[in-house]
């Protein structure tokens, strides 16, 4: 049960910070005596958190579904022709910095949340596709052979044997994807989407360090809470499959 | 005679390529730099020899997909990419004659068609192996260079922004490289010994690697934000520090944050590389009488080196992207141009910053892959 | 050559070696045999100080090994392990040259030694530049043994060197090792859990159980008088007699005489092969022949059984 402790601690801290930040006004006033408005009040922090989560959830869920589907498809005999392209693209695409992808997506698709979600989704697909392919291809051939020999249908073999064995790696890919998305979503504030990055950007342009600190703490806590949840899920279900060395943005 | 079925990958890509112009604007034309442009479809834009060139390219690409000719696909794919660029450039030139202030920007249709043509190239190059990869890269570079040199693209909004910012772009690029170098060089000096320590003493590894993992998890914009206040306070408290450049904004927090991010891939890859040395090899080395130093330098370090280089590659690619974000806290570099464009709605300016960032990351990745020995062809001497 | 005096060694409170006395004479082929966990590998690794005893003494050429620097000691003793442990980033030739290089021999001397060893182990000279990853299991272990012999050590320690090989390759390498040992007169201490291997190769068989020596004698004496049930089990209760016959060359049962009707058997066969051939052909007399075909004499069933 100790594995559940860490995500719970981060989650409690996150919720406490987003609902209680405004009441910390005296603290920020003491820390930054020169600031007239030491607490960001344009939107409530809880609302910002919700907007941020919505952006992450939409692109994360879609990236998960589409990414796993692509990974499964290119490892079936009928989709094998696309496997090379999928592998090359998912590996090469990840050398593109996510912030640059965001900066390119917006001019070619217009301002606002939709292009941002699309950019987040496209980028988020890459680790999921890569890890799904890796997870499915590392299933020992002997196991597949045995399943077929026992009379499993292709679908049953996929559902009962391949996906469960590939699950830790797929989940790890999803974790990398979601953590990157949390960071990149914050940057989407630069193209006019309201997220937890908004206080930071306003703070930077208005030289209000307190705003920057408030936004940064919340984004950091969100990322740590979500990462700890993935970690707990991996430990609980698969007895720990290592943490990824992937990047964030 | 049995007919071979068409290429299952190229054919759908080519069909999609042909359908894009029906749905998406090829370019947008605006009266000036700041207003939103009107969309212009491909069939309005395409005139003259370049239209025939692009159409011929598309036809040949279709033929390549049907007949399974990857080499033809590479040639015709480049033809399509170049032809589309030429069409866009020509539209801009025509507009420039009638309305000098007008801006022609590349539209979603242009980008999607280029992306699909590029996918055709990637797939065809994959099928032909190393030679195809080299040819495709060479042809794309040659086509881009000739379009740029001939001045065909000069009236596109992107190139006009380039002309306006020419004198800023070079220094920004250098600044970007400077930030990455200042962060990565000390990271190697700290991270490699740290990785060795994590490998030698499991207790250190259990403490250090998860801690660095937490740092990696915190998104860059948040980490930059978190360093802002303490560093600013530090500079106020000790003005001497401020004089050597330590303050909440600028290079110092950017380099420091990048350094913290870079420690994990370097340290953990060093540790993993050392841990991947088989026990039997280590036992044999001890058994034949190598000293601890000889075992480390002649066996362990050499076997761990490819993993270390892979860590360095991940680090540099990652730092290149993070350095762009660092522009938000005033570190300068290419990110400054990119965010300038995003904040002011000058989207071609955003591209002008973003494209070199990607170029830098991809180049660094490519160069480090070239020098990294692969496990299979580790050259024995 | 080697003497162990009352050596003990415990790991996490469990005694792996519990007071062993052992001596191995120069030129002997000593097999340490026992089940896994019997302490045989630990005992072997104490000789070149890969494991230090908690108490007792290990003497190598009458000097306490603790008085010698471990690296210097190991360079004088060849070491071969089951998983081979070739350095994957070095070529075959450089692997074989490892110890001479540590001893700073000059380059032409090293090159000559590598060529000599590759010839001795029947390795294609073209393999010199190959990477260890490209070798078959048998080739890799040949290179492993060659590496151990490179600096011409008087003593060779082998920890189940052929345990991971297929039976045919194993038999070939066993025969080769025996030939090389006879040609060079090396002293060999060899860990195995395969009694057939021990009986085939060794001049001295040491059976270990729970860190103690159960029996330490020649193969023939062990087959004649197993010390206890464990040794009997290891020897195989049913075919002990056959195994004993296998240790005797057919020449030892030769009697003069001539019998034109008796089938032939080569003189370098062992008595078990002779018995098998008699059973196969349903005869009780065989004619023993030299490699050139000359008839040396006869061997009778009664002589085989009489021992």
C-alpha cells in the first residue's frame, strides 16, 4: 500500500495548492512586498487546473487510443507494411522539440485550443506508438507459438496474451506522453489557450514573480502527481517496470 | 505474367496527397503583415511550368506506388515537394507586383502536402536502404537550396520575415548553441562521475536517480518559474552575484535548469551502461589478473561508452528544445524569435524561430548517431 | 603444486567450504565434483584469490597465496569459466593476448603466441580479427581456454568450462583438453557436476558435499571403493562396472594367440567398447588390431569380467 502513498501525497498537495493559493495572500505579500497584487486573480486556480486537465485528458486519451491502435495494427500481418514507417516516424519525430511543434502547428492551423490539442495529440502519439510496437514485439515467439498451438484465435491471442504482456511498456509510453503533454499544454498559453501556464506568462510579462511562482508550483505538482500515479499503477499491476528516461518540455 | 500488387504504403499516401487540395487552402493572401489572410486553393495558385512540373511529379509518384519503384518514388517525391514550393513562391511574386504590402503565407494544404510527400520519401528511402536515404536527403537539400538561391521564395511572408530579421537570426542561433553548450558541458563533467558512483554504490543510485527523475518530471516552464524567485532573491541579497550575471531572468536560471534536466540522462545512461557489462566478463577480467583500474578503463568503461553517447545525444536534443522555452525567462536564443511571433500573431515569425530549433535538434541527433558505434558493428582491433 | 589446509569460508552465515584439506600434485588433473552448492566453485576460486578464505591457508608452489599480490598471482594461473567471459569489444586475437599484454610482453612475441595457440586449438587463423559475438559456443570456449593458457601458466583453473556446450562439442573439447594437458604437462583443477567428464579427464577425483571432502582418490579406486551412498549415486549404481571398464584400455586385457574367426577391435579402444562389441556381435573373443592393421593378439570375455 506504500506505493499508493506517494501519488496521494502529491494529489493532496496539488488540490490544496489550487484551492488554497488565494488564501496564501499574506504569505505572498510578505515574500514580495513591492507587488501590488501578489496573487493571480484573473481566473481561479481550480478553474485553471480544470482547463489544463481537460486539455491534457482530451489529447492524452486520444493519443492513447490512437497510438495503441496504430501500434497493434502495424504488428499484425495485414499492417506489417506500415511498421517500418511507424517506427521511423515515432523515433524521428521525438527529436523535434515539442515547443517547436506547437509553434509550427499553430501558424499552419490557426490560433486557439483546437490546433493546440491537435499538436499535443500528434506529439503525444509518438511515445505511445513506439512503446506499443516495442512491447508487442518483445513478447517471446515461443509464447505466441504456444498460444496459437493451443487454439487461440488471433484476436483472443492479442487480447489475452500479447496486450497483457506488452502492458507495462505501453503504460510507460503513455506516461512519457502524458508528462510531456502536461508541460507542453502549459506552453499553449502562448497561443491564447487558458492553462496553468497563463499565470506564469502574465507574471513574466508584468514582472510579477509571485504569479510565476504560483503557476510554476501548480504545474510542478500536477506533473509529479500524475507521474506518481503512473508509477503506482506500474508497481501495483506489474511489480515495477522502471521509469522512463524520456524528456519533458 | 503476374502483376505485383501496388505498394500498400505509398499508394494511400499518394491518394491522400492528391485529395488534400480539395479540402485545405494552399496559401493565404493578406493585405498586410497583421491581418488574417484569405485562403487560396491550389488550382488558383498553380499556373505556368511549375504547375505542370508538380502534376508530372504527382503522376510519376502514383506510377511508382503502383509499380513498386522506390527509386522513382524518391525522384518524383522531391519533384512534387519542389514544385509545390515553386508554385507558392510564384503566387507571392505575382501578389508582390500588384500589392507590395500583401503577405502570402503558406497554408495548411501546403504543409500537409509537403508532409505527405515527405512521408513518401521516408518510406521509399527506407525500402531502398542507405543509398536511398542519402539520395533523398541530397535531393531535398538541393531542391531547397536552388529554390532559395534563385530567389523564387523571396516574396513569401516567411522569407520576408527572414529578410527583416536577418541580423538577429544569426546571433540568436549562436546564443541558442551557447546556452546548450554551457549547460551540457558541465553536466557531462558532473553526470558521468555521478553515474559511476550510482553504479558502484547501489545506495547512492537509489537516492540520486529517483531525485533526478523528479526534476525531469517537472515541466520546463515550471522549473524555470521555480528558479526565478530564489535566484532573484539571491541577486538582491548579494549584488556581487548580480554583477556576474546571476539573476532571476536571463542566462543563469536557464543554464542552471537545463543542467539539472540533463543530469538524469547522462547519469542514468552511464550507470545503465556499466550495469550492462556481463558478470562473466567482469569475472574473467578479474580471474586473468586485471587490476581494478584496468577492469574499469579497459573493459567496463569501453563497454559502457555507447550507452554514454546515447545519453549525451538524448541530453543535447532535449536541451535544444528546452533552451527554446528558456526564452520566456529572457535567456534569448531562437526561442525569443519564436515567442515574439506567437505573442504578436506574426505566425511566419514564429516559424522563423521554430524551424531552426528543429534543425538544430535533428542535426545534433544525426551527428551523434553517426559517431555512436552500434552494438553489432563495434570495430574490434 | 597446490595445498589447501583447513580452509573455511561462509557466505551470509552459511558455510560454503567447511574445513577442506586438499593437495594437488604437479601435472595432476584434479576434478572437483559435487552437486550445486557443494562448495566446489568457491574452493576453486580460493586458489586464485577471487574468494578469500575466512580461515586456513592456501599454498601455491609452497608459498601462501596471501603473501602474493592477487593480480600477480592470477596472471600466473589460467582461469576458464562456463560462461567464457570473452571481452566483447575485443577481437579474438586481442582476447587471447590479454594476459601477455598485462605482463607487457613485446608485440612480436604476443603475435607469435596468439598464432601458436590458435593453431593448438584448431582455430581458423581468419578468426583472429573476428568479434567474439560471431563465434559458436565451442569456438568461444576454445578461445577462452586459449586465453587462459596464453602466458603459459603452470596451473589452469576451470569452472565447468564445457557445461554449456552440446554433447558432441563437449566431447571434442574434452579430448582436445586431454591431449593438450598431456603435451604440456599443465596442472589442472577442474570443477564439474558431470561424473562421466570427471572420470574421462581426471587423474584425481575429489567429491565434495556441503563444503567437505567426501572422497579424494583416483578414478579407478573410487569406482572400486565408493566412500558412501552419495559417491555411489554420483557414480551411478547400475553401470559402475561399465564405467570402470571404460577406464581400462583394451591392451591391458590382451593375451597372445590367434583366432581367424574373431572380429577385430582397434587397440586404442577401452574395455567397455570391447564388451559392447562382444554383446553386439554375440561373440566372446575379439582380435585386437594396431592402427596399421597388424594383429596384436586376442581379448576374451572372461578377462574383461575378471578385471
